[in-house]
C-alpha cells in the first residue's frame, strides 16, 4: 500500500482516502462520491479496529460483509481497497498509542474512555500507510471528526480533512452500520433522536437560549419511547465540546441513546437566529 501510494505521489496524483470499518451504507457511499470528485486516486480502507472498542462492546458482533463491500466499492469507482488483518496492524508486542488530552473527555469519551485513543491511533497508522493528500469523514461521528482534525493540526500531518453532512434515512434516522442491530420496533422508535434534535433546533431558532430547557425537552421526547435509554444529551461548544449554559451562538447538540444493547449517536448544530432571544 505504501509503495503504491509513493508511486502515485511521484506521478503527481492526488490521493483521497475514506477510512471505514466496512458494512458500507449510503453514508459511506456519499463519502466515496465526494472523495471521487476530490482527487485522482480514491482509496477505501475496511478494518474493524479492535483498539476503539471497549471490553464489553460489540467488536466481535460488529457487522461484516466483505463481498458486498467490495461490490459497493467497485460501483463507487474506488481505485484501491485496503483491508489489513488485525495482526498486520497490531502485532503481539504493539505498544504505541495516540492520545488526545481534552477532546475525548466529553460526549462519547465519557462512556467510552478508550475509544478515541483507538480511533486516533488507527487513523494515524492508516494515514502513514495510505499516505493520502485528503481524507473524508462523516459528521455523524462529530467528536471523531473533531479529534481527527485536532490530531492532524497538533501532529502536523500534511493531510486535508473534509467533513461531510450526515446522510439520513427517509424518516431522519442517521445512517449507521449499527442500525442493523435494531428490531423493527426499535428501528421505528429510533427516529426519536432526530426528532429531539430538530425540535431543539426549532426551539433555539424561536428564541430559547437555556441549554437546560432545550435538553429537558429532548430528554422528555426520547424517554417517551419504550426501550430508549439515554447515555448522554449535551449542548456544547462546537470546537472545544465544553458544555454550554446559554446558547448565544452556534452550539452542538449531541446525543447517544441505547435501544437494548444498540447505542445510537446523532448530532446537530443549533443556530440562534440573529436578534432573537
Ligand atoms: O468511523 C469509522 O468507521 C472508524 O472510527 C474509523 C475512522 C474508520 C477508524 O477505525
């Protein structure tokens, strides 16, 4: 993979990279479509990264379908698919990790304390192997994108990071490989994440400035759904992810909700109208 990228770089080609854990859906297809337009060579990686799963999480159960993924990659015009084995990326004596200090101490990092260390580490490794000029990530994993942007800035990676809007099902549920875990009833109820976010955006647009009030409305809306268990609801600064009390400017609303064992996340930027409130 490194030799291939070196060759392309010598020819002056622009390499665009879309890292994934596979089980591709329309959200990934949108990343690939964007990536295709951004450069000469489009690389997709498929690797279910063990270091970003906690000991009680779904690493073993994470959905995998390499044959289907490769067909989708071909349809999307991908030039190379990188599918390393676990032992190729993490040998028995592996011991080096990339750890951010502050950004992981919010939102998903609170209930998944080793998650972003695993993400930052594997993305660093993939960047060194694929050697892209541009890498494309989805905004559904807002905190992941923030962590990667910060890491790229702090460690001087010569890579441009692009974030792409969340792709949603017709009813608003954010596309995720984990949606396949949901029972039909849970799937119907799972739209409450999107409803809570759009309702919050509307409240803020109409002049509500108290984060506590907006979060309480979201909590009520989600708790009304059978089986929904809230992991967190947060309104925070879009860059630092620090909690906000008053919504004076654009704010990130992020949430994580369990349906049974399935943990879903979603987010939206809340924008106060100028002059309102
Ligand atoms: O978003 C994902 O699919 C993963 O977290 C990533 C970025 C491929 C790292 O394993």
